[in-house]
């Protein structure tokens, strides 16, 4: 484990001040007696024994906060046999139409959820048809009316999974839409600077990793209707930078969507708005392929085909995949402070 911001431990210098002020506040007596000999002989109650507990809870909270602000990280060093890898930008549609349902291994779920699950299998492998892409730079762009970089290109795919979980369908109608052109342009720009992103992740002096090819995998169920750039302009930009576009039309056939009514949940048919002509033209323009997928199996088949077309070559590279651990320490510090306040206001309340 390492600490990203170790200077945060300077907070611990405040502990002597807290102890001094706490003891000073608790010192002295409220009443004076001629003799306390008999009172001392009577012993101490459990409240008297615990009277200093709130102060020590505050000290413990400071220690835990210092650790949280120092950002503890736990990393695992991975050794990959790679010399030439692939830089992949996954471009996922999260517009309202992706709420339509499709079949996933015998279950019904939204198109977006199905796309996310198979995407994760593509990156990490599923032990069957998909071997995973552990040696490739993978990033994530999500779009509706606006396109956003959800996860930058990274070799540490553990972080990618967490960003993928937080990718949800657009909630506001004003943000709904399908900006395919802007999404492709944004992901192409990220891939254009992929070498810079790679240098930031490799140790100094490591130059054995080379990006063999760059590609965009676009998953959408609609047609372009928003954004500044149209898909053709974005495809020309990607072609100029040597980036292939693989397009996947999701739910091109008949599909349904669950609707809540006074009679309960019912399934309503959803008209497909898939623009297969544009998606096919994007792929053909840049040297990629276009496929349609109506369920989990067809999605996996498309990813398998792409995986066979785009493979890595091997050498050796090391990198560390870090996981943040500040949240448990911050939560523990909050609980200590809450417990201190409760004790001071109830069982260990002092007068005055």
C-alpha cells in the first residue's frame, strides 16, 4: 500500500492541540469541598472511567481523516507479455431508446445493461468465446445529446469496470438525443493522443509497448439527430488519423419496453430507429465492419469477430493497477465523530 498525498499526515500535528484543549476544558471542579477523602474512597463509576472517551474518539477521527486525505492506494503489479497492443475506444449510446429490452442469457434487461455486461466480458474475458483484452489500452465514451469521456484510455482495466457501472441512461429529456458524430469525433481525438496517455502509465525508460492499431467500437440503437458534427465528418477525421470504426447496431429487430400502468407492468413493442445505412457507411469508410446484434449471443459473436481481427503481439511490460482505499477511513472518522457527539450529549454529558 502507498499514499498518493502523504503531506496530509501533517494533520496529525493537531492532535497535541486537541488533547491540550480537551483536558483544559475538562479540568477544574464545579464545586469546592473541605475534604474529598470519603468521596475518593467510595470508588469510581463507569461514567467516570469513560469520561475521557469522547476526547479520544476525536483524536481517532483526526488520525483516520489524515489517512483518508493521504489517499491510501493498494496496487498489484501485473506482468504482460506485450510489445504491440491495440488502443480501443468503446463508444456507448446511453440515450432513452437504450431502455428498450432485449434478451440476455434467458433474462430480459435493457439494451444498455446488456451492452455493458458483454463489453465487460470483452475486456476481461468470460472463459468461453471471449478471451479478454488485458494487453490493450481501453477507454470509454458515452453519449446521448452530448458526448462525454467516461474513462480515459488505460491499461488498468479494474478502474474501467467501476466507470462502466456508473454509466446510466440519460434522465433529462433536454439531454436526450443521439449525437453519433460528436461521439466519434471525441473518441477519435482521444485515440489520436493515445501515445501520450500511454507514456503517463509506463515507468520512465520503458518503451517496449507500441500501439499497433487504433479503433473505435460504436454501439447504438438509433440514428444521428444531435451534435455539432455529422457522422460522415467524424468518419473522415478518424480516417485521416488512421483509426478504424467498428459499428454495432443494437436491437435492430423487434423489441419491447416495460411500462408501468394501473394494471401492473406490461411489455410494449418498440419501433426500431436503427440507421443501419449510416453505421455501415462509417465502418466501410474507415476499414471496419458493421454488424447487428439482437441479444447477448449475437453481441458476443460480434466482439469475438472484432477480437480475431485486432490482435496484440507479445513482449514484456509491467504496470501497476491501483485501487483507492480512502472511503473506509473517511467513513470510520465520521462514525467516530457521530459517536463522540452522542456520548457528550447523553451518557457522558457534563455540567457545566
